[in-house]
């Protein structure tokens, strides 16, 4: 190769190297543009070399031309890539707005915390084959008391101070009368949970309300025993309160169950170490329960020798209070937006 | 119910871990009755000693103070100023010396009181935290040595367990009862005095002897009345151990005689009463119905006028006590009493309830009588009381005892099938295990008819096979104190309690489905919640009650015994209840309120009520309702621009979705001419709250919901409040969740045409849309109004409406020609029917 051709090839190599460096070092579009002008521009270094190709002897001309084109392609590619990179980096800064400004929010709706507890309880018992049924809130004394083995003149009636609408008509004092209604209407196997409101003449205070939610449960079939009852309740406790929660059953009294049991769970607030929620006992009572008393079966026309069963009742409002740490029951029923919003 | 740990220990000799009161409490909770509380009694009595008052004289400078010389034992005599007016010379009282402390931590020093130096103080029960009695200094019985530590004299400290008794377990209201549950058969204390085994004088309703006559006039009210006579007693303070026991259970020591009756009450559960025999006119006792208007002053000083439903103990001339409730002031035992008549009776539970309810009293005695006492142990209880009085107050008991009324019938035995025990419990118990569970608490079990159970052979047999195969029946004798046990199932519960509610662990049981279908109302409610929470509403719950008239909205069903006027009725609609909640939010300064509630409203049924069991409640009608209320901004405020308030169109969307999506109903303007059957099911859906210009949801010609702006008169709103909108729907109209069938979607583009027109005023927009659909083919997929304008530029007071129509074919791309022919048909129809003038652009 002639000296002229060789020197052009050297220059092309230098242009490629320096050009790539200049493009790579450009930190903004202005620097990149000046690099482009310097190397690829109409009067740039590469154009300068190209204009000299005609001076090279013919047999080397082809090689120099190819080489010049190759450098041009490389530099253009690098330039484009760099431009993209710079554009990407600059897009933020160019449109820099304060993204800590608040979003355009929506009102978020939600169900009441007690509804959520009811839905979860009914859902867990649904896994065990329980269907949800409802019953009337105005009830006869027959269903509310007599069919449940509660004599109207008995100290057990002291436990419930009743709203009477008429001599034989009350606002139901528990959801238990639905037990009798269901058993009258269906033959076993019966497995129901009954959410609903119940009424007692308690004054409205931090731990009582004259109307309150209750969930009744009833399971009746041949061969349902205390062991099965305990297993169902423990299943519920583990799924509702958590696998680590302990359950204990202790003697109690209800006219419509025998044996009767109070169900306590280990306190979820203090992990059973003693707090005000569990009155420092480590246990929270969540339901009254027991095996259905044969007298109830007789009242609804089931054969007590053939069928056995269990029943339970719990207060979702109280459970919601424990679960969310709500100190006063009245808060649940005030309908205050800032309260309800917390559970939405 | 208060139980003394020391007393239980004395009765059964607690062993092992049960010596820890907390363990004892846990055991009782898990097998008998929940222990609510354990607390120390008589802690912090160090340094407080028995002292003798050697001399007592009035304080020279104060009427109500006494100057005492007090012997603290070991020759230490101190001057003490005492605040009690009556201090007996020679009497024994607790004394705390200077430098000592009261249990509350209050330090006592020598100090001058009205010019006289006082060294320490004589203490009342309240100051010693032993009781509530602040009135006087605590008098101690003679016979104690001055200097004896007070705690030792009273048998303290002790631990008091507070039991929450189930209503069927009144037998646990006494120490012997509790002791049985945690130990063997209890061994009551030996009082150290003479015994009393009287010769009984019996009578069907009247018995005489020992100088007195007892007559029951109504055996229904009082099945039995037993009495003992003691003469020549010396009434005074009880000995320390006795006073200590009563203090430990929270009772106030009064005198040795009264305390003896209370001691036996807490020991054996038998209420007893001591009368001052000298005050009984005619030396006779009559148990009778009260005479209307007859007076009686009870021990607590209350004067009562009696009613015939009440039962009294009377002497020849007058009522002297409420039977089974409380004694009378006239015949009470005082320091001057010498001769006693001790009553040990049983009274009818409901009679006692009537007597005490009317008198407004509730006592330890009435509590027990109402729940049932052990009528088979009354002789023993009476003897215990007599012996304790003889031991502490002296005197001589008459050897004749009186028993009026027939002897109680023996408790019938109960046959218990071991198979039945296992059917209910699933514990797989053998007959011997059933026996072993019952016998320590006083039941006796022998093989019953069918025999075989309870023999040594099947002890621990465990498995179901053994229990079933035995066909065993146990004949169970029920102890007299278990008045709650009458049926086989009652014994089953006893077995479960005794073997433990956690027995039979580790067994599996099969899954059982339910034959009862789920109530569809549950899913309907869930659909409503989904719709409304999705629109930013929060669910409220309120109490079903409302005042008779809430800002013009009236309730129908009143509650005869309400808690307050605010809650005097059952709600007749949901919106008024939500309006109260809205006002509550206004009171808290909340302008943005979006609430809904699902619940029951109450009214009276139309037409004749049902027959049979439903007849009682048939007069009433309950309906499920959903109510909702919105007021304030549609969205939270945002810096990019002001948020607009909810208006009628937002409400129309919520109510329209409710009607259409949930009920399959149509929402129409309230004053629309659409023929609507005006009758609504149950209590009225609309109320005065609904202002003119609202909506109705109509389904099959029936109104199933209403919606509209809240009338200003129905709401107490502050000036800054936004307009409020509400709706109320009948939940019965909500349908189950639909399962939509798939419709083919089109891959071909839609063609849009805008059309602007003017119309004479009064043409409903809904009619335009309906006509447009009727005039076109099914290529028209969507009609949307995008502008409504009026004003000067529009000729002749007409109204301008601008619509977008979208056309789309399922199988091809539409041509201009397709769309133009549709648009032309549409325009022609609108021009013809409504006189629309289409604006061609």
C-alpha cells in the first residue's frame, strides 16, 4: 500500500477510536451533538478523510473506502445508542415533577367489622358442612323459651332481661329459637349457623348493648357426640384465631344444652400472659355451648334416643372488639365515618 | 359466691398442688364453677395485736371521742384516743402501736388529738381491710390474751375465691359443697361444745313442744319448718376463728348467735334465722301469707307494707320476718337476748322470689331458697347451728326439736345406661369409670335393671365395644344437695365434668353435610354489600330502635318496656336510622358521609294473622331492608382541582345499579306516569324524608325501592353540610347472583356518529334513547348523551341534546353506507315523533 493509502487507514483508525471515546464521554445531548459534528458532520473528520479517497491510488481506494464506511457505521451506531441512553436518563430530569404530591384518591367502602367477623365465622363453619340460615327477630315465648327448655318462671330466665311486645311475644333474647324452627322444618342431618340480632334489656354501656349480633350453631344427627363437638369448635378456633390458639371447655349451664360448656380461647391480645382483655386470666370466653338437651329434641319432635347433637352461641361484636382492640361496644353502633373507615 | 381457702382446707385437708390457691381455683374452674377472682384476706396485719381496754372515759374536749387505757400484753399499757363513742371497759379490740402500719400502708404515729396524746389506734374492720364496716371498732371475743397477733386470733391470712356459680349449682354456694368437689367427704369442724340430738315433735302442719308452737298455714309456700329453742345464752362477739371465717367470705361478724346461723349457711347452705324468743308474742310461729297492707320492718331498717303474694313468718299478732328472705327488726337478737328460737325451714322457690322481688330485697337466704336447698340435711344443719351457739354463747338447748310439715320424700334414683353416656360423650367409658367419677361427689351407684355395669371386671375397659356389650345400667342415688339432678342426661353431664371435658381426645369423626338449605337472604345481603362498598360506602350497624317520631319520620311498633324514649320503638324504616347516624357525624364535624345499613324493619301485618304457633307473632311484620345515605364530596379533595359534591346523578347511579343489577327493577322518576301499584310490602319504603323529585324502583308493577334527596325538615344539618341523598330498598326484591350467558364479542371496529339536536322542552331523554334503539337495527350498540345545553343561542326555548351513537357488526367492518342508513332512520324517527331538529354540521 502506498503511503497515502496507509496514512488514511491510520487516520480512520484514529477517528474510530477518538470518535467512540468522545461519544462515550458525552454526558448530555449538546456534547453528543458536538461529537457528531466533529466526526460525522459535513465538515467533520470522517468527511475530511472521505474527500481524500480520490487521491489514493486506485488499487488501495477500494479498501480505504470500505474502511471509511465501516467507521461511519460504527460511529453512527454508537451515536444512536448513546443518544438513546442520554434520552432515557434525561427523561426524568426533564419532566421532573414532585411525585410526593398526594395521589388522586377514591373513597374506599367497606363492610362493618362485625359483618366481617360474622362472614368469617360462617365461612369456617361452611367448610364443616354448616349452612347459614336466618330467623325472625320478633319471636313467640314458645320458641324463645319453652321449646328451649326454659321455664318462664325460673332463675335461668334471670340471665336474660327481655323486651316483651305482648304477653307471648318478645324480641328474641338469643338466636337459639332458630334451632327449634330449623328442627321442626327439617330432618337430620342438620348443620346450621344462624347469624342475627338478639335483644336484651341491658343499658347501652361499654360492654353491653340492648341489641347485639349473635351466631347460633346447631349440629344434629345420629352419632354426634361431645368428642365431635369439641373437634368442630377446635377447628373453628384454629382457623379463626390462629393455629397456635389453645381452646378449653369448662362446665357451664344452659337450659337447652347438657352437658353445657363455656369455651375459652387463650388470649390473643397478650399471648395468654395476662392483660385487661382477658382480665389477667390468659383466657377469653368466646361461646356458650353444649350437647343439645333431650328436652329440646322432644319439643321439636326428634327422637332423643336416636339423635344427638351440639349447639353453640357466640357474640361477633365482642369478638370484633377483642380482635381489633376496640375498648367500647358503643363505638360499633355509632356509624362514625372515621371509625368505620379503619376497617374498610 | 365467696369461698375461704382455709375453710376448704380444714374440711378436706387439701394435699399436693391443690395447696396452692391458684391451682385450686383452676381445678374448680375446669370442673365445677369458674373462679373469677382470688384475693388475700387479712394480709398486712403484722404488728396489729389483740388489746384490752382497761379504762374508757369521755375525751374532755370532744363529745365523740373516748380516752382509753389499753393493755397490749406483756405489761405494755398505752393511752389511746378512740373515735368510737362506745368502748367497753374490759373489752378486747385490735390495736396498732406507734410505728406500726395499717394494711393499706398508712403509718401510725403518736400524736395529740384535741389536746390528748394518743399512742396508736384501735381499729375498725374497714381500717384493717377485713370488711366494709367503718362504723365501730372491731370488738373481739373474750378469752383472747392481750398481745396475741390479730391474724392468729382470726385464723388469717386466708385466700378468698370468688366463684361465678352456674344457676344449677347452688350446692357450690357453701364450703361443704365446694370441698366435696376437690377432696373426699368433708369433715366439719368439731365445735368443742355439747352435742344436740333432740327428740323430734312432728306434725303435718303444726308442732308443739319446748314451750312453743309452730304452725304452717300454707304447705305450698312452706313445705317444712323446723325449730330449736335455746335458753340462757350470753350474746357477745364471736370467737376469733368464727369471726375470721365470716370475714374471709366477706360477711360481717355481728354476734356469736347471728354468726352461728351465718356460719352454718356458708358451711351447709341452709339459711337459718335466730329469733329473740322473748319477743315472740304467744310464743308461737305461724308461716302464712301476708295480709294486705300489714307492716314489717326488716333487719336493715326498711319499712315494708306487705301484699298477700308475699309469705311471712308471724307470731300470734304480727308479721316478724319475710319467709326465706330477711328477719324483722322487732324480733332480732340483741345483746339483751337470753332465749332463742332457731328457724330451719324450706320455702317454695317461686314464693321466695315473689316475696323478695316485691320487697326489693335479695339476700344470701333468698338466693339459696330460689335455687333449691338440701331438704334432707336440715336436721343436721339445725343441729350444727345449735351446737355452735352452745359452744360460743352458752345456754341450754331444749331437748325437744320441732318439725312441722311432712318429711321430704326420698330422692328417686336414676337409671343411667352406660351406652347412653357414651352415645352423648363419645369418651368410651366403662361402667366402673362412670361409678368412679360419681362416687366421690356423693352419688351412689349400684347395678340397675339389666345389671352388669359397674362390676370390677370392666374397670378401665375403655372401648366402645365394652360399653355397648355390657348393656349396663347403673342405678344412681342422687345426694339431697343436688337438686339439679333429675334425669339421666343430668348424670351424663356429671360424668363429663368429673372425667374432664377434655377426655376422649385423639378420635376422628366423619364429615357430615347438612340437609338444611342455605337461606338465600344471606347471599342477597352479600350482593348488596358488594355493590355499595364498591361505590365507596361504609356499612353501619345500629340498634333497630328509634324514637316514635324522628324529625317527622314515624315508627309503628312500640316497645312496652323501652330503655329510653330514644329507643321507645322498633324502626319502621332504615333511612331515619341512618339520618340519626348522619347527624352524629355532623356533630363530629364530618361533612363527607357515605353509609349504608342492612337490617330489619318492623310493622304490623295487613289482613288476618296466621293460625297455630305462628299466631302469637303473626300480628307483626318484619321486612329486610337496605338503606344508604351519601353527603359531601364524590372523591376526597385533591390539589389538582376541587372535588364536587354528590348530586342527584350520583344517587341515580347508585339507586339505578341497585334496581337494575340487584333487583331486575327499573328506576323511574317518582312522579312518573308509569303505572305503579302504589301498595308496598310491609312498612312503607318512602317516608317524609324523601323530598319531591326522587326515584322509585319498580319491579313487576311493585315499588321495591325509593331514592332521592333528603328533605331539609327531616335532618338537623349544620350550615356547612352538603345536600344529603338517600335510598331504601326492600331486600326481598334482591335476586340471586345471575349467571350471564356469553355473547360473542366483535373483532371488527365500531363506527361512531355524533348527533346534535334541539327538542321542544318536556321530551324525556329516556324516550329519545328508546326511540333511537327502536328505529335502528341491532348494529346500534351504544347510545350515550354527552351534552345538554340551553340558552339564548337556541331558538324558541328549545333544549339542545348531543348524542354519540356507536355501531358495530359482529361479522364485518361496517361501511359508511351501513351507518348512514341507520343514522338516517334514526333522525327521521326523532324528527317525526318529537319534532327534533337535527343540527347538521
